[in-house]
């Protein structure tokens, strides 16, 4: 069982931090999601008692996780060696890139 204490939220770069902050500024009704995300993933980035809240991604996004609450989705990468959580993308279900389907004809 991995030790899930002392996790911290860190951003790869300023653009990712700005996207994260701007999403919650543009969607003020989702402030509780931000608080929940930060509390839940710093407690345990791999598991949540509600089974659909935290899910591992598959395919080319393997190693990343999705946090889902209300209409907000946050894709993040937990680094177990440094105990840091890197949010990668924040948006609604239709704005997150891992959900966008290509139009093949």
C-alpha cells in the first residue's frame, strides 16, 4: 500500500496555473469543486470513496488521472516519487482534450 501522506499541488508552468485559475474565475459556481479537488487529491490522488470521482486514464494518457465533480473535469499527473500532483488540464467535459473525438471519415 503506497504512503499517501504529504502530497502537494504543483503546476508544470505558468500557463497551466493560469488556465486552472481562469477556469474557476469564469465559473464561480464551481469554487467548491476547486476546494474538493485540492483536498481530495492531496489526501490520496489515486482513490476516492465515490468510485467515479477519480479515475485513471487509459491509452496514450496512461499514468494520468481524471477528477470529476459536477460539470468540472481536471486531468492531473501524480508523481509518486516526489509526492507532487501536477494539474494538466481543467475544463468542462466537452472542453477536455482526452474526451474530444477525432472526425474520421
